[in-house]
């Protein structure tokens, strides 16, 4: 399958020492099984827990061709991590996912298949449609997620069922153009990418995925994040 | 045409829609337009914006409630992942990777 294409996985990390080896192992497993050409670009933002040391060990195990390290000095945000990573990507397609194992690499062959099927510029994972879903969420978390998603659907009409999902496959040149035209941060950055993709006339496909909540580490959703999210949504409401 | 409308920020799309509705509503209410049906239903028309807001609110609550209730729980996916984490740790340990807690 897909012998002509090469897929670059961008893995932005911050304190993912426990998760990184597992996610890399799974990525290698599914890429090898599918006979797919790939590279994994690890963008560590100066994690104090030694994520970069673990990444270097992984590079020794799997080789410099497969594991590419592009660390940065300090935490600089997701958007710039993508710009930084895509600059170094040698594949013609770029996969973006979280390194905390909430996104399972087993879906990657399905992303690739979906992309080929519709010749899409972007394929985005959705927790909200088809067989998609979540694990480890209580009623309150589900309500917040569905409520926030509904507000986004009504105000911004992004045209996809899961606009905050960050498990996506992009054509490399499309991602390059999109990241350079987006100014938001965090969750809202993902929404802006999808809205811009539609404004620029790119085709977007959706793939149902399961989302298994962080096995190690804590969730990053707090009061401050909610305020930032609302500001971000209003900004997009007024500008896109 | 559609892509052109898409380029207008959502805020202005909403402002255009709301002001269009309000101008028609006011025109009818203040009898700039004479319609039989209006005279008989004056009170209903007066409260129309309120009714619409309530209806939209009910619709939203129903949609969100339905979506929360039908949100899939991927328990098998979590079990599979747990199993694979064990496999990965065992395999990586034999390849010389050191885990903090092992």
C-alpha cells in the first residue's frame, strides 16, 4: 500500500518520558506491518523530565532515518512546533498526533486509506461520528466536550464534526500554507486550521477514531484553559 | 457565490441575518406592511423573537443531551492499549531502553 508516499509524523512533546517510547514502538509496529515509508519527528520543548534523553535512546534503537530529533530550548506552543517540524519533514504527507497515547497509531493505515480514497488534502480524526468515541470520560467531561463542540458548530460552522481533534493527516504543502496563516493557540489552533483549510478550498475527509484518555500524566483542562478557549472562539467568530 | 459568503466573517453573517429579521419584524409590528394575518396575531408576533430564542434553546439542549447520551465508550480500545503497553515495555527493555520505574 502507498509505496510512492512517505509519511512524516510530527510528535510535539513536553514531559512525555513515559509515553514516548510506547507511542514510538506502536508507530514503528503499524508502519512496518503496513509496509509504509515513514519518519517520526520528535519536537521536544525542553522537557525537564528527560524526554529528550529517552528520544535519543529510541533513535539508537530504530535509527536516525526513522527517528528524527528536532528539539527546542523551551515551551513555545503547538503552532510553532508544527511550523518547526514541517520545515524538517521529508515526507509528502504529514501526520499530526498527541504523544500521550490518546491517539492510537493503529488508525494511521486507515487515515492513509481514507486519503487515497477521496484524494483529500486533509483527513481529520473524529470522536463524534461513526464508530468514534472516547474512553475514561465521566458525564461532566462528555457534557463539556459535546457542549463546546456544539457552540463551535453553531458559531463557526467548521464543516467537520470534530474540529478540535488533533489527530490528522495533511498533504505537506497544505499544512505548510495553513500553519503560516493561523494565529491561534491550543485547541483553537486546531479549529482555525480546519476553517482555513475550507476557506482555501482544500478538501477535508473525516475518519472515526477512539480517544483513550491519558494513561500517564494529568489532563490539561482547567479554568484558565476555558477562558482562553472562549477568547479564541470569539476571535475566530469575528475574523473567519 | 457560496465560497464568497464563506469569506465574510461569521460575526457579520450573524449581524446581517439578525438585522434582516429585526427590520422585517419591526416593519410588520409597526404596520408599515398591512397584513390581515398580522392584526389577528399581533401578540404572537410581538413575542416572536422570544419564542425563537426559547425554541433554539430547547433544540440545543436536546441535541447536546442526545449526543452526550450516545457518546461511544471505547472500552475495548483501552484494554487493547493496556495490553500493547505491556508488550512495548517488554520489547523495548530487551532492546536496551531503560524505563524510570523498572
